[in-house]
């Protein structure tokens, strides 16, 4: 995917103007673009009479060779780059012959995330929680909703 940054369009632009802005910037036809997603949209309101939308867009082309060609062609343009891989990377992976399992004590938000992450890494965590069952805990929080009137 190609990431375009600083695509500026007027506040009241038509949806199809995005496609036009992409194809114009990359000098490609609409048919060469398979799809695009909006990664970010910001506002530049420094000039109150000309407020602009600033887009960061990720574009998928129909041809991966064309993607590579364009990245080379626009090498010196800081607003045309390969979309970075921001997918989450686990810091570790459980060994195939897992013998010892980690223990997570407490199943609050921190324990939940720790246990989930460990499980996703294949560590089969054991969770110990000393508190009430979820249903009772929910009931316990009802007293917090005391009216201040
Ligand atoms: C009255 C109140 C209202 C709140 N309202 C909000 C809110 O509206 N929004 C918000 O974002 N945050 C709110 N918070 C804060 C939020 O609850 C905490 O930030 C969050 O719960 C902390 O998560 P935690 O996993 O660190 O700890 P906890 O949620 O406290 O989880 C710790 C868990 O460990 C268990 N445990 C502890 N010791 C042991 C042990 N020795 N053996 C086994 N289990 C054990 C406990 O039973 C508990 O379930 C509120 C907190 C309080 C007290």
C-alpha cells in the first residue's frame, strides 16, 4: 500500500474529490486504483476564510509492480511513502514444549490484558482472582450510582 499525506481539500469537497486528488497526485488512472482507506483526517483552520481538510490516505493499487514503481518514482517526495506496518507484534512466543505456565493474579483490566496477551503468545496463563463473580461485582457497583440531589 502507498500512504499519501498532506492531501488538502476544501471543507465542502465532494466525496469523489478524494479519488481525483489521489489519481492526480500519483499520476495514475482511476482504474489503476483498487481501493483506498482514510487513515487520518485533520483540519487546518488557521485561515478562517479557507478552512481545509488534511487527509492521510492508504491506497491499494490493482498492480503491485505499479506500487513499487511509484514508490521509486516518488522517492524524494516525503508525502508519498509505503504504508508502514503498524500491526501489533508480540514480544515473544511460547515454546512448543511449554511446561511451565505463567500465573496472572487478579482479573481487573490489567490482569485481563496481561492474560489475553500471554494467551495470544501461546503461554496458556493460569488466572487467580480472589474477588466476587462478575455478576455480583456488577451489582456491587450499583451503589456508586447514588444521586447527588
Ligand atoms: C469507585 C471507583 C470508580 C471508578 N470508576 C472508573 C471509571 O468510571 N472509569 C475508569 O476508567 N476507571 C474507573 N475507576 C478506576 C478503575 O477501576 C481502575 O483504574 C482499574 O480497575 C485498575 O485496574 P487494575 O487491573 O490495575 O486493578 P483492579 O481493577 O483493582 O483489579 C485487581 C484485581 O485483582 C484481584 N486481586 C487483588 N489481589 C489479589 C490476590 N492476592 N489474589 C487474587 N486476586 C487478587 C482483585 O480482586 C481485582 O479483581 C474507578 C475506581 C473506583 C474504585
